[in-house]
């Protein structure tokens, strides 16, 4: 078992190091150029689409544009928006935030492309149930079913780890701390490897999540479009309140982000190249981990949207990295930097802290209740990730049994049931090996997806050109109607 753990750790070190980072960023740059900066040109139109102004009742699909976006954000917005941002700043300096923004801007086009393709190659059965995602455009677009099967297997494995058990553990930890601080957890069970209190928390999470997950994408979408805006807005408003307290430090914080990103602070000390490299590495890596652009997970949710024009869901999808990274991650970053990183050459008051501990310390530094913002943010973010990722796994199972619709439905129900039952286990036990295995599967999802994005980029580009030609007339028809 130890040898397996070391092997997986070694592969992860390579995969999630510069290799996958350059591959995803390179693909994103290629797509951004080929799609002629669609993330800028159609940014406003994307917001118009989620408002419902373009919706038609007879469009095929299971959920609205807004519900599809909320479901994808539910699965995407998670620990990376808090712990990941804090780790990037602690390891790569404030300049890492700039490179997170770069990864988000590029990722907007990547999300546009893969979600457009997912809609174009999705399937709808006789009951109106939708299935789509990279496995379908690998099979039907690239004509490479075996790669689609591999993607589905990787997604299936990742869903149980990074989408389920790891997230359950992340939800249980802050709740356990609250109960411990209130004296409700006996000292004898606080340090055990299998904490019965955490297991109990996991049971509650499983019941709540199961009520949503077992209802399929329509119930997931209905849940997501209510909870995701609430949790995101709550976190952003709390962060803005703290930034108002630190308002005199906001402009210096932005100056520090840009100067650190290009190594201007390190230049005098001869550390220019190293400083920039560290900022780029941590910023881009944490940005990609946060918004999941290129991994191929979000297209599965977006494929369920109700629309007769596939490319429209691609426009909606490009908002994901903007909301996830350019808004939510930036809130976390600015609170941390304005609170303790504004004195170049001096050791930060948060030196030695990383991850959620650093974020909690920064928020608490400003207001006594600040650490609760981080704790509650983690609880909501991770819970919604559990719900969102369940759909990614169940569509993968459906694809693997696609040749037999009856077996597929039974397999999907069995998957949902097992998924829910594993939540208490994930909440209660150490998960280092599970985390590493799911990290590996999550990274491997990107390889066939990126291959398909490059290979089918011409399809998406032609769809974009066709839409641009027809858009003025569609706009006129909508305004008249």
C-alpha cells in the first residue's frame, strides 16, 4: 500500500506540476486566438442569456441556462476558492493572484469551447433525459469511443474522491471544530482516526445531499439556482465589508499584486526569474484547480440546459471562471493581502500559515467574526461540490452502460445510492490515499478532453461564426417578440 501511495504521489507530482499547467494554458491560448477572444466579445450576451430573455418553452433540455451555470458553479466553487487562494499567496507571493486572473481569462474560452461541444454532441432519450460531456464528443465528434470510455472512468473515480469523500471530510472538519469549541465533543474522541462525531456529521450531510442527488439533474438544478447565488453573494458581501475596513490598503494591494507578478520587487535582489516563476506556477496552478477549466467536468452539467442553439450554453459557461476566480477568489486574495502582505521585505504577520488557516486568520484579523466567514464558506462550498459532482459521476455511469438503456438507469440509481452512502465514511476517516487517487483521476480527465478540444476546435469556431452572422437578426426578432 505504501508503494502504491508513493507511485501515485510521484505521478501526481508530474501531472499537476508544469506538464498539465502548460498543456491546459497552451490549449486555452490556442482556443482564445481561434475563437477570436469570444470571452470579451460575448461577455455581455452571456449575462443576457442567463436572465431568461432568450428562453423558449419548447426548447429541449432539462434545466435552464441559469440552473446549468449554478450546477456547474456548485461543483466548481469549493476549497480552492479559499484554501487554494491562500496557499497560492503563501507559496508564490501576492503576484500569484495576477496569474490566477490570467488562468481565469484563458479558461473562459476553454469553458466556452468544451460546453459548446457538449451541447452539440449531447443525447436526449425518449423520456427527455439528457446526457452529454467530453465522453460524448470524444465518441461522436472525434470517433474515438475508447477515449470517451477512459474519460468516463476517470470521472467516475474522481467523483467518489474529490467530489465526495474529500469534500465530506472538508465539511465535517469546521463543523467538528464548532462543536468542540462549544464543549459538545468529548475530549476522548477528538483525536481518534475514525471520529464518531464526524461520522454523525457525515450522516446528516448524506441525508441532506441524498434528498437532492437522488432526484437527478432537475432537483440538483433547482437546488443549485437557490443555494449557489446565496452562498456566493454572502461570501462576497462579507469580504467587501472587510475590504471597506481596509479600504486604504486596496490600491497598494493591487500595486503589490502587479509588481510581484512581474518580479519588480525581486529584481533588486537578483531573484527576478525565481520570483516570477513561483508566482506563475502557484497562481496558474491554483487558478486551474479552482475553476477546473480544461478538466472536462463542467460540460457535463451544461449539456443538460434547455436551448435549441447549442452555442448559447457555451456563452453561459464562459461566465464560470469569471465568477469563480475573478470574483470569489479575488475577494479571498484581497482580504489576505490587505491584512498582512503590504510591507515588502518584511515577514507577513501570517508567516507560517497556509490554506484555510491563513484565510481564517486574515478574515479574523479585521473583525472578530471573520473566521466564521471562512468556516461557513467552506461548509457551503464543499456541500454544493458534493451535490454537483454527483451528476458528473452519474452521467459517466450512464455513458458506460449507454448501449442498454434499462441497465443504464439501474446503474445510475445504484451509483447515486452508493455515492450518498460513502459521504459519512469520507467525513470520518483520514483520506490521504483517496485524495491522491482522486487527484490523479481528476488530472487524467484533462488529457482526452484537451485532445478533443483541439481536434474539434474547428467545429466550435464554425458554430461561432454562424451565430455571429445570425445574431443581429435574432436580436431584432427577440426585441419585436
